C-alpha cells in the first residue's frame, strides 16, 4: 500500500513539474529570456519599408485592439497555430471580423509587402475566395472573418518583430530580425483546390510531377515510399515541449539530390523555389542561397500514385527547408472524409475540381536548421523537458521522476507510417 502511495505521489509530482514548466512561458523571467538578443533597427530601405507598412496598420488600431493583438517575442501564442477551422479552435490575437474595411485593407498591405506576387495571390485567394466558397456550404463554421492576427514585438522601437496570420488552411509566421526576414513555419492549404478558375497551389503540384517524371527507374525506386499519405510535421501546439522537431530520423530516407543529374537538380530547385518564393524576392534569394549550399544533402520522398490524376504526398528535406504537400480527404467542399483523413482513390466529383481526393490540399514549410519562429523560439537548446532538466545548470532535478531516458526520446518519432 505504501509503495502504491509513493508511486502515485511521484507521478503527481512529475506532472506538477511539467505543468509548472509549461506555465513558465508566461512568467516575466521566461519572457525576458526570450527577448534577449533583440536586434538593432535595420537601416536597409526594404526593412524600413516593412516596418512602415506595419506601423501604419498598428496606428489604425484602437488601443483595445492593439492590446489584444500584441505579444512579446517568443510568446507561446506563436506556437499555437493550427489549420483547424477557427470555429473548432480558440485563437489568440484579433479576428478579421473585428477590423474595419480600412484596417483590413492596411493589413493586406502588410501581407503584400512581405509576400511575392505569387505568394500574395495564393494568400488572398485562400482568405477571401476559398473561405467565402466554404461559408456558403456551412455558414458560421467557415467564414472569411475567422482569420486571426497576432503581433509580436514593436517595429517602432526594436529591430526584431513579427506577426502571425492564423486561420483555416493558413498559418503564416513572419519575423523581422535586423536585416533578416523569415516566413516559417508556413501552413498553406486549399479546399477547393480550384477557385474562380484558378488552381491555388498549381505549381506546388505541377513542379513536383516535373521532378518525379524526370527520374529514371532506379531513382524512382528510391524516391517512392510506401505508407499512408500524411504530413509528418504539422501544426504548432502551445503546450508542446517539443518546440522544434527532430528531423534526424528523415536523413537517408528517399532519393538524395547528390544522386540526381543537373537537369533533375534544377527540377528539384524549381520545386523548392515554389515555396521559398512565397516570401518577397529579396529575402527569398537569401533563403534560397542557404538551400543551394546544402542542395546535395536534400532528400526527396513521394507517396501515392504517379499520374496527375492521383492523390499524392511528397516531401523535400533540405538542411535549410522542409517541405510537405498532401492531398487530403474533403472536409467541406466535397463529399470526402472529415478532418483531412484520406479515404482512398475515390472518383467523386464536384463543381470546383475533377476529383474530391484532389480537391483538398495541405502543405507545410519549415526550417530544419533551427530558424522556425526565429531566434526567440525556445528551440535552440534541449528538445524535451527531460533534456532541459538534465542539462540546465539552474535545475538540480535528475531524471528519476521520469519514465523515459534521453537516449530513447526520439525512438520512432518520425518514422514513415506503416
């Protein structure tokens, strides 16, 4: 009996420690740690232009709205994004529906400044046209007003600041840090896949087939994997201690770019550029230079059919960029499965696409080299609570209260699904 009491007490104590650790995201001490390293205000004209357009949007907000939208850099709100419809998940920040027409126009000007022409077209189609289409199917559940804006830092006083746009089929995390600009993680999806005659993610799908079709038989055998089509690295979670993913299990899986010829490598680059160049060209060029530096160490994986009539999944894993693309089952625009579950190779059709299982797309872009959310994310040190307690000098606790060990933390975490 005493032993049972001790076991229960130990479990409760461990749970309390974990809960307390997670809550420290909101403490002044944690916030101070996360805002260390704020950059000086950049003198680059392009960065100043970004700050100016953001300041115009901020100035249009009432003090109430600005307070509701504002968070410190590194706040847990930045990890809280999800592609679920906002009607299913509470979001932080301010809703589009709380903004006047003028304020919303100013925010779209911010997006336009950060995004390339192609990137802005995609985001505008998703937030306006795609969501309006879905809202006619299920009013109130899907709604163009259900996108949320969170602001991090202050461009008027600091050289490090950013913002998040979070809603159904869309989560963009922007950061300005000195002369650097990033847009990771970025979750971009669409249902229907085609709206007003425009295929929203046309190049994301088309360029992938160009690459696949350029491979020879042996290369295709390496690239094409078996298993369920699903995103391996998904939405953020505010209470997830794994604030950055461990990508090491994906090394060696798929076709390595060093095994491609020059034409195939260029096809791979064009596919990667489809995602990188959602960001405005000047900053995408810098990101792409990092991609090119590690191009030979890039792995390409394909799951699914090999014709343009098939639902597909693919993945690109480069030291500087992680890309996934997947056709999901329909959630609102067709008769497919709910919640993004794949229901196989159905031949159903609807008004906006040739097949229901080609009509619902999810894609994600992240940065495996530790640049997700920028330097203010708590993702540059330990990956787990155990590693934190085992390595941080200011903690004296050991791993006796935990039922796992550091060496086994990543076992099976990211393996391909059977």
